[in-house]
């Protein structure tokens, strides 16, 4: 336990935590002046009574009061009782309990209490601190997961349209977006590659047939290589190459990746029985592209291979209960052509549909002029450049039926749109189970529908529940689904890789027990302010808690507290209870959000409120007891005022 305590560094001035304690003293003083009873008082008194009732040691009961100051305190043994019986930390030793007490007494200038006593004010400071975070600190450590399993055994943090700063129709592209995504924990980056305006010049990265700006492919590769060289112990960075280029541009791309990545470029043997592990590929870059089987890549020919298809094995034509055909479904490479033909059709912005009449005014020629690059011939789909193919490790092939897919090499994988995923899910449980089986040894990438022109995100829980490894989201869009993704990969030190639960890794059916999750929102502490049009300095905070379970046909479960008027310093929501049903505990995510109601107490909700901070926690990493929810900003950081912002809740898990 002591290893999770922050260290005191030799420095001048006060730390953020020490400043927070000073603010806490001011807050306590105001409560006394106003005659208000802070919520910690009732909790403190209840714990003292419970502890006294459970203790048979008369000497220990006498230690409950500091006779010198006549002030109510909690002894180290009583504090350990609280940690073991209430917080359910059964492995916490007496030494661990004293280490915690000594740390907080030292921070509060109460060294006289040493490690033997903790008073009410210091106890509250502990409750609101990251030491008491609801996220299990043991699971937040890097390598808390076994990293020696095949690559297919992990969920991998993945992005879509990584280069874009905004919507996928008219926003700017930036190399910096790749670094931002990598810093956020992303380890699968998408690179949409197109020919430049002049033949045999540097290929560009952009979103085809739109007004988005362009960046050079070579600049993107340099940026990614810079990150890898600065982080040599990083788990593999996967580059999803969406190649729309002519043969000369493909050769230029291959040349840049070979010359820039050099020894960091990892090429998987396509005939291996299982994919290599993340541990083996530390500090490496893996290319996902087009790599047809049974083709020799030994010579660097300038010609291209056309119309190559994977040969069907006779034994794979029939595979009992798995031979489900998807011949009429669209694949990834066709999406650009079909979206180009349907620019004037109805498009979807998030969950809303609206007429795309403005798009009808934009001709293909004007799009090309604004993009300053040319689009390739439609035959690009069937063209494979050997120089690029020979450095590609993961070969994306069309999903036709699971019987054929199960017989393919493990380096063969599927890229499937959100829309196609929904169609497969609707076909029934057999398809769901078949996909789980496929993902035990193979890889699947799921990406947002092309009709999401606003670059909104979809719910990643369903594909995660099917064992899909690469669920790609738009990192430039800071919405609830991206925050859920942050929570998923907060585990294992935010390294971008999380081992899937056993039920998704074995064909042996495990019985999943439904669990009830009860959460009582108690109080908040030092919530950040936001700029408001009414220039009011205080916020009107309320807490929204949502459970994303990934169960077929189940909607997101959400509850909200009432808003507290003009109080971001120490708002109290005492006795507001919420209950959720968790049907998929290995996959479920709990999203905590603190919102500003904007001064309107009568009406509050997503449309009239503004996000202050959030915390996303996998159900499997959620600790019980009285816990602190450490808040993050929209960039998934705890910088500045977010370093001490928290909400205290009581969490209970009830099986059955």
C-alpha cells in the first residue's frame, strides 16, 4: 500500500496538495461560522460507533481520544479496521495503515500525531485524495497485465482519422494530432494516404473527397518515429495504412518507412501459428496494410500485382455453425467510392439526421481543387505494391464468412465498419459467439461509419464484448465514448494494451454472474470553475453516473443527482443513491461526470449543462467503500486545478 503514496520532494513553496489543504481549512472555518454540519462529521461519528461496537479491546477504545487535546481522533488500529472492514482492503497491514496516517499528518503539519492517530480533518483529506481513488491502484500499474500473450489477446487503444483536428468533411489535418493521440495512450494510428497533386511526388495524408487539408506522409512518419525513439520501451505502435495511392506513391511510402523506422520496423511472419506478444515487440512499429498470401516479395519490382485473392481451402467451405456469409456487405476499401457517389444523400450528424443539400453544391472537381491533391483511379482497390506489401505485417481482408476467416493465417485480419458490425449483431447470438472465437487468434478493427461527418463516436462496448481488439474512435471529438475509451485503457498504466477477460480468450463457456452496483454520491471537493456567459464565479454542479455494459440490446444506464447552487468548493449531495445492474462485469465501464447546470436549477441535462470533469473506471477496477473519484479534464489529464478535484462516493457491489 505504501508504494502508492506520493513522495515528498525537496522544493520551495507549497505543493498543490498543500494548497488544497489550506483551502480545506478555510472551508471548514466557513462551515463553523455558518453553523453548517459538514458531511464528514456524520460519517466520522458513525465510523467511531461501528468501530467501538466491534472492538473488544478496552485499551484500544481508550486510544480513540487524544487526552492532551481532548480532540476526537482515530487510532492506527481503528483506522486499519476501517480499511479492512469498510474499504475491503483485506491485505492492508498495520504498517500500511501507519504509513498512510503518517503521510497525511506530515502533509497537514500534524507530525505530533505521528503514525498513531488521525483526526477528523486529516481523515477527510485522505478520503478526497488519490490515495483513496476508486480506481484500484494495483491495476493502474504498467505491466499489471500479462504482456506475453499473443497480440490478439489484448484490447488495443486505437484511433480513427488520427490526423484530423475536427470533423471529417472540412477540418484541418495536423501532424501534432499523432503525437497527441500517442500521449493519450493510443497505439493504433490511422494514416489515410493519397497521391499528391504532381505525379511521383510525396504522398499526402488527408480524408478523400472532402475539404480537409493535407499533410505530408513523410512528416507523419517522422513524428511517429520521434515518439518511438523517445519511448523505446513502448509497446508496439500499429499503423493502419489506408492506401489510396498509385504504385509510385506506394513505393515512396515504403521507402520512407524503411529508411526512417529502420530497426524499429517489425515484420510478422505470416505463417506463424500465433501472433507475437506485445512484450516481444516493445519499441517496434507494426504496419497494417495489404499483404496477400502466396506472393514473393524478395525482389523490389516496380510493377504491381492485380486482382489477387486469397485461395479458398476446400476444408474451409463448410465449418459447422460458423459458415455465415457476408458476401453482400460492404468492406472498408469500398467506403470511399460509395460515399463519393452519395454525397447528396442523407447524412448523419451524431444521432441526428439532416439533409445534406449543402453538399450538393460541392462538385468533385472543386473538392480536388481545395484539397490540392488528386484522387487515384478506382482500380486502386485491386493493386498491391510489393515494396509496401513486404513490410506490412497485418493484412486486412474482406469478411465473407467466419468459416473461411477461421482458416486464414493469423496475420490476416478484418476491418469492419460500425454499420456492418450492427448488421452482424442483429443476426443473433451465433454470430456474436463466432466473432468471439475468431478474435481469439485473429485481429479485428472496427471503425466509425462514414456518415459521421461530424466525427462523432460510437459505443465501443459492443465490439469489445465481441473480443474485437482495435476499436477505433475519433480522438479529436471529446465525447462520452472517448472518455469511456480513456477508462478502458487507464488500466495497465495507460500503455495502450489491456488483456481481455478470460471469457473472451477461451472457448470454455464461463458462467457470468449478474452483479448489482450501488453508488451513493456524498460530496465534492475543489471542483474547477469554467467560463460562463453570465460571468458567475461559482458553478452549479451535479453528478451524472452512467454504466456501459456491452450487452446486446441493452441501453446505457444513467442517473443524475440534483444540482447544487453556486458551490463548486464543497457541494453536498448526501443520500442520493443509484443502483445499476452489471451483466458483463469483465467489460463494463462506469463513467462519472461532473457537470455545471449553468444556473438553471429547474431544468438540467446534457443540452443545457457543461462538462466540468470526468472519471471513467472499468467495473473490474472499481474499489468498494468510501472512495474518491479523481476528476480528469477533457484531455484526459489532471493538470492544474484538476490535480485536487474529486467527488466522494460510497460504492457497494452485490453479487447475484
